[in-house]
């Protein structure tokens, strides 16, 4: 099982966030996130939003550190990228 996480650089709700993804399946991603203790509400289309204070926990649990650009590339390559709907 391999999941990936980008650096916490995404601002929102008074915090900075990382994206946690899988390049295999959403099932793999959900299982990892559950073990990590990420709430289901943190899942957004194709990734989990992980607050910066949990970044090191995700890495210690086995998430591979990659760039934000690599997260998008991995999702596209796996066919798991889900874009926001327009309007």
C-alpha cells in the first residue's frame, strides 16, 4: 500500500493543509486515512485534507512525501483525479 502526501501549503479555515492521496484506489486511501484518524469529512473528491500539525503523523504512518505537482500527476496517471464541477 502506498499513499502520498504533499507539503502543507494550502490555506483554508485558518490553517494550512496537505493533500493525502492514493495512486491505486479510493479504498486504499480510505483505509489509510481511517488508521490515521482522519475524519470522513476530510475527504474531498479524490484526496483527504490533512492539517499541517498531522503531516508528520501521516509520514510516520507510511505516507510518501511528494510535491503538489506530483500529487496531481499521480492522480491523473491512476485515473483517480476528480475535478470540481463547474457552477
